[in-house]
C-alpha cells in the first residue's frame, strides 16, 4: 500500500504541475503572442527562455519531491 503523501509535498507537486502546464502553453503560444502584440522577434526568444527557466525550476522541484518522498 502506498503511504499518504505529505500535504506540503502534495502542494509542491501541484504547483510544479501548474508551472509545467503554464510553461508549455507559453512555449506553444509565444509566436502568436509576439505577432499579436506586434513585438520584434527577439521577444519570442525571451518568452521561450522564460518557459525554459520554468521547466528547469519544475524539474528541480520534482526531484526534491521525489527525494523527500523516497526518504519517508
């Protein structure tokens, strides 16, 4: 039987999942956002870098959650 996950770890997991979903949407829609606002193409790269940073942050959080749940 699986032990109950700590509520704090569960909340961190939900936040990481939302960040992953938001970063995915940002990376998909960044060309549409840039052309819709009439911005130069370099802002698309900036939005993609923000999405990449969010993915990396979520990966670090997921690894920490995995390590904490493995210790219990």
